């Protein structure tokens, strides 16, 4: 009886092995259809309302968090009637999450390759700009988008990327407090303003600020240009700006 049982078990195992190696029952893998992949990638992107201006927030590893969130905070607010005014998207070189200076992980909405034409580009900073300034893909992206933008904004040391791109040669610009001398030395064609007294400056389509929380200044000034003082007043009340200004009291 034991011999019969062993024979049955052995037969089942053998049959299973033979079945597992029968490649004729396994469908051959085929490369993904490029059109299908492209369509899937397009569907995963943040939707764009074609009737509204597109505000692009550039990001990269080491970016200062407030220089991304301040602009987003201002331009994502609706009107007092609840109407959306802008598309606000984040952009990075790849679709991988970026990690800010403060350790915040942010997944970009678009990459350099699939980013739409922007009406406004915000260029933020990092404490160490060497990697960004020496990244030709970032510099090229700024150059290309600037051809279409109505406004190009730099905050803090983002001015170094503006200088490296050459798009604002001959224009006034300001950088972080204490960084003007270095910026002027590296990019002599820029008209670098005195950062010890100047917090925000405009010159044509180019806007710049000292960065960090002063990024709210550049965002709110641009909002006034694009949507009017009434919207600025509403946003300031929405984010409790006056209460923040009086926080020491």
C-alpha cells in the first residue's frame, strides 16, 4: 500500500514539473506600445485648464521649501466667489520626488520634457547653487520657457540660474541678503541691486526678491499685476498675512 501511495505522489510531482516547463502555454512577452505608454503618462499628469494662465514652480533637490510653497499659496487661492484663476504646477527634471532643504518630499506634476508652455516661471534657490547652476538641463529649461513667459521670477539665489541662462542680461535683479556681490562678480551683465536695502525689484518681465518668506512679496506683487488689488486683499486675508505681521504684539 505504501509503495502504491509513493508511486501516486511521484507521478503527481513529475506531471507538475512537466506542466511547469511547457513553454507552449505561456504567452510571449511583447514590448509596450509607445502610443499606449504615452497616453497613460498623459492621463497621469495634473489636468490643465486651457483658459487659465499656467504658473510653473521649478523644483530640484535642496530647494528651499518656502520658495515653492509661498508662490503656490498665493496663486492657488480662488477668488472670493470661489473661481479658479490660475493653473499652478510643479516641475522638475524627472518625475522622481524631490527632497527640499528642509526634508520635504514633493512629487512634481510635470518634467522638463512634458511641461506645457508657461505664462509665469518661478525660479527658486538652494543654499548651495553649484549643482543647479552647472546642470545644463535646468539652465536650458529656463531659457526655453522664458521665450513664452509673460513673467519670469527668481527668489533668493535663484538669481544665479537667471544669470547663468543669460535671459536677464542688462536687467535689474536682487538676490539673498548678503549675496549681491558674488552674483555681480559671477554675472557682470546683470544690474544687481543692493540687497541690504532692496527686498524686491521689477525690470520688465523679470521680477526678483531676497527669497525665503520674501517670496510672498514677489508672488503678491505679481498677483496684483495679473489679477488686481482686490484679489491680493482677498489672498492676504485668506492666509492671515496681517496677523502674521503683528505676531510679536
